[in-house]
């Protein structure tokens, strides 16, 4: 299968490794994306600084599983508020290690920081290119990782491609947000079930 046509890539590889059936998924146009998800997903910015601005806290990486194949690093991840806080993204990322200078590559392999933070820290110019916007039915793995959406709940996300003008593709990312509620003004809260 051509992974560019797979709405769950690279998360499908993680499910294959777990021996689990992937969740139900469908494609949306950006205009079909409901708020508050649209403002968090339908743009060409990196997810890490976008979430830090909305939630007013640093975002940290929690690696759920990972493996390398040649110069490719694939991870199933959570992005969380603070060190042990609430999950704000569940997803998967496939990183093209050979596209990064050695100091950034070493930091990526340590698995402590989100890729967006590493790109910013090393001042690596890149472009974020959303490839698709998606609606996902939460399943057991997603519900457990995000601590709460009931299996079958509708969640929203995007497939994103990070590219460097000089090095080509840096990473392919599937990002799924937890269930969110609008707070007062522009603030958001993660829904609890």
C-alpha cells in the first residue's frame, strides 16, 4: 500500500506491531473540522508551539513504542502538558534521521523532547505541510493513552509532513487530539469522561 494514501500512516505500523486492528477513520476537509479542533489543526504551523500557546504550559514527549529501520525512526507517542500532565496529542511519527545534523539527531534519539522543540532549539528551517484532516473513532489503545475518551468517541487530527528546503522530508506525523471543550474566551479544557 502507498503510505501517502493511508490516513493512519505511520500509526498503522504501530498497530501492526501491537497485533491490533486500527481504529475507524475518515477524511475531512479543513472547513468541516469543528471548533476548537479547527484552530488547533487547520494551519501550517508545528503542533508543539501551537499547543504550548493554547495551554500556556510546556509540552513534553512520552514515547510509547519506537524502532529504527536504517535511517528511519518510528515512534508511537504522547505529547503531555508538563512532565506528567494531561495528554494533548496521541499519534505516531516517522523521522528521517539522515535529514538532521548530528546534534539534533542525537537529541531526537534521546527521546526526551518533541520534534518541534528540537527543530526550534537547533534553528532548523522547515515547513509544516498538512496532508489530510481526519476524524477518528477512539479505540482501546487511544482511549487508554489519552486517559479517557470512551471507545467510539469521535476525535480529530491531521496527517502532517515536515520538510526542509535543503534536505527534503524530515518527518511524517499523525496527530490525534483528545476530546476538548471551549472554556472562557479562547481557553480550552480537556474533556474528562
